[in-house]
């Protein structure tokens, strides 16, 4: 057995020598715990205090994030001349020695986020200056001031992308980004910037600028004609003014959301703007006041000082809209403002608009006319306003022919213009929740104008009527529709004795919400809704599980907040049990002694009870978890669920035995006396 060993050893050596290269490619080496993942050497989180010196010499991408490297010395990267991507994020890095990158002239991407480079930034700047090919630099989260940033990037003329987010920059001057002539993207978010003084004038190729989450009070004299995307959200901006100029602007996306804008921004006359985000400001229009007062002759003058030049710009409060070219605008978000009305012809300037968000404003009336030219609008959100009237001016042609989603929820509407939905052609989703509207027709009443008619709207698939105060649904309000999702929640008087008013939806309805509709009868028949896959019956008064649900093939069922004491023992069986994947059961007064159905559900394959930890049961005055019932409760439940006849027999048997024993004892003690007494009283003399 020992003879073959030398041959076997030789064979292994030959295999190692001949196939070593192939094995290296298939099984990546991991010196120092690093891993090779698709040509990337990943040393993340390996508790390294220095750059490993035993990695592959042809390493091109090296990730050293989440370690404890405090410094990159002059010889740290000497063994990796082909490196083009290096990341040393979250290391507590304080110093990069001036010669650290001399052996890596091809480095293009460098990430140094969340370190301590402010401590010796001048030495680090000297090291960075030795990177002629650097394209992307990330210095976010290093406690850098504007002066430190200026020193660090002063010699990086090749940079195309720079991030100095999450630092302590307060002011930007003309010298801050000197020589960054190739810069395309600049990220300055989450600093403390309150002033910008000609800081971007030398950045002639800049296309994307992020100055969100700072303290800028205004942006006046905007003149970055080459910029495509500007994110100035989450500042304290009250004014946004573009210089009055006929120069073409490349601006496509402007985000001024979450600021303090008082007026609609003054935008470039010529731009390619397609997304304008103005959410969460204090903006309104003042062409006329709510009381009807005209402000036609009111103007505002802006004093703009640039160096030694002073300009005075006069703007009429409503001409700021005409001043701007909005013909290419596709998305306009003015939600969460103080808009109570729109200026005349405001929407007519936006023929390309596809999404309009005016929710959470002060609108009382909203009117659309044929002149508005909103033929491409697909989404209109007017929710959470004070709307009492929705007006449509013009003839009998199509109303918003491309509209697909119409949100009118949480207003004060009682009716809509007759036939409004039959003129939309492509409408799929309508939300009328929390308005005091009725559906046409009403039971026992003639059709009238103060109701919403959706009959015949064949494209409608999603309808929400939650909290509308619907009274006793009946008739055929959904005739001619193909609804798949219907929400009738929070209509406590909507349900009549049966669900016959859903007869037109039995083949299409997939999602039905009857939450908080005062449903109490378990005899309501759901069996006709054969396409239903999701049903919400929560917050009702069901005391028993509706038997008709057993015939459905639901995937989700919500029974929370009812009065259920138990579920049927066969609830997890076919056909409902085989299809059900999600079941909500919490906040019901289940009986702890009738939990056989719960054990069955726990064993059901593929069925989840997402609120299972919240499910409780009652035993006497105690509320317990069905997963951990104490032994005394289990014993009590066994007595309660035992056969009563057997229980009575067991209770009576000791009493009967006791009486029988007592009778026998007495009989034996009095036996002779009883015999003599009997003989005395009943005895007769015997003849001799």
C-alpha cells in the first residue's frame, strides 16, 4: 500500500504545475481574506490596518471599505500599477502621503467617503495632484470646509464627477472650483451653504448640479445655460429668478421642492425643461385675490448686484408665467402649496404635459376648457383640496382623451359633470374617496344629476369610493364596467341584504375592500365573485366565518377587528385553503379552548399569517397568545371540551359508591337485630 504514494505525489505535482493557471481563474485566491469578484478585489470589512501587500499584481479594482486604515503611505499601492478604481470609504483615514499614487497613474475612480481627511488635507491634496487621469472623486463626509475643498481639488483638471456632500461647506466663491474645466457632475448636498458667489462660472461643461439640503435663501440670476439637471430641494429658497435673456438653456429637470417659494419661479425663455418639481412650498398666484380684487397693475422690482454691475428687473406678478417657455414640460408637481386658483391660460402653455399634481392645496373650483390643450395628460391629482365644483368648458368632445389616472379624493364634491368619464376614452383609475358622492342610480329613486355615473366606462379598472357616505347600494351602478379593484371601505350604511349590485363585476372583480362597512351577517353570499383574489372584511362585526368564502380561491383575506370566536376547522382545506397565501386574523376575541383551526393553519403549506404574533385568545378574564398557552389553561380547556355524559358519570360515581358502602355497613351492623324483629312481628308458632 505504500508503493504507489511516490507516483501519486508526482502526479499531483504535475497537475498543480500544468493546470495551476486554470485553477487560479476558477478559484479566486483570497490572501488576507480578500475575495475576487468579477475582476474586483473586495477587501471590505476585513479589519485591515493597511493595504494588503500580497494581492494579485494585475488588480485593477480594489475595495478597502469598512476597515481601519489610518494612512495611505508612499509604498501602499506600489505593487498595483494597473489600478484604476480604489475605494477606501469608512476607514477613519486621516492622511494620504504625497507619493502614495505615484505608482498608479491610471487611477480614474477614487472614493474616500466618511473619513477624517480634514486633519491633514494639504498633504492629501499633494497626493491627489499626482493623478492626471482621475475622473471621479468622492470626498463626502470628511468634515471639509470650502477652503479645504478648494485646496484638495485645485490641481484636478481632469475631474468629471466630484462629490463633497455631507461636509461643513458654508459659502462658495469663484475660486472654490477653479480649474475644474471638465467637470460634468457636482454634488454639494447636505452642507451648510447659505451663499453662492459666481462659484460655477468656470464650470462650462457642468450638466448636473445637486445643492439640496442646504440653507440657500434664494437663487437669483440663474445663468447656467449648459446645465441639464438642477436639484435645489430642501433649502429655504423664496425666489428663483433667471436672468432675462434669449440665450438657449439646456435645463431639463429643475427640483425646487421643499423650500419656501412665494411665487412661481421665473424660468428661462428658451429651455428644454420637462420636469418641474415645486412640491411643499408657500406658492400661490396673485393675478387676482380670492375676494376678486385684481392685481393687474402690481409689479415687483428685483435689485441684482453682480460684481460692479447693478441690474433692476421689474416683473408683473402674473407675467412670470408668460416669461417662461413651458411647451416641453411633461411633469409639473405643485402639491403641498397654497394655490387656491390657477391663472388664465396657465395650463394652455403646457401642451406636452403628462403628469399634473395639484394635491394638498386650497383649490375650491377647478375648470378645464378646450383651450387648455391637455391632450397628452395621463395623470391628474387634485386630491386633498377644498373642491366643491369640477367644471368642464366647451363642447361635447373628448375630455382629457389620454387621461388614465384621476385622483379627486378628500374634497367636498357632491357631483361631477354628467358623462365626464365616458368622454375620457382611456381612463383606468378613479379615486373619489372621502367625498359626499352617490352612485347612479340609487335604489327606489329616479336617476338624478347629483350623483356620479360610471356606467358604460369600459376602460375603468380601479375605483375607490372609500368614506363617501354611500347609502344602501342597489340597482346596477357598475353596469358596463370591467372593474378589477373596488374599494368601498368606511361606508357604514352602504351594504344591503345581499351583494346583487355587484352582479356586473362577477367575472372581472379581483380585489374588493369592505372594511368598516358594518358587515355583521355571516350569511352574505360571496360565492358568485369567482374571480376574487383579495378580500378585506376587517373592522366589521362578523361573529362567524362566512361559509360562502370557502368556495372562493382567494389569495389574501383580511379578517382583523371583528367578533370572531373561532374559524371553521376545515378553513385550511380546499378550495379556499389551497389558494390562500395571506391571512390576517388579529384583534378578534378567539376562544382559547377552540383553537384546533389555529393549529391547522400553522401546518398549512404556503400560507402566511403576517400578524400572527398579534393574534390572541381569551380564557376567562385573561388574554393569551395561542402559541404559548400555560398548562393550567390547557387542562381547563380539556375539562371544558370533554364529553358531558362521561363527565356527569365520573362526577356521580364516587357519590354512588359512598352510599352503597354506607348501606352495606349499616346492614351488617343491624343484621341480627333486624332478623329478631322480623321474627317477632311476623313469626308464627310451629306445630309439634
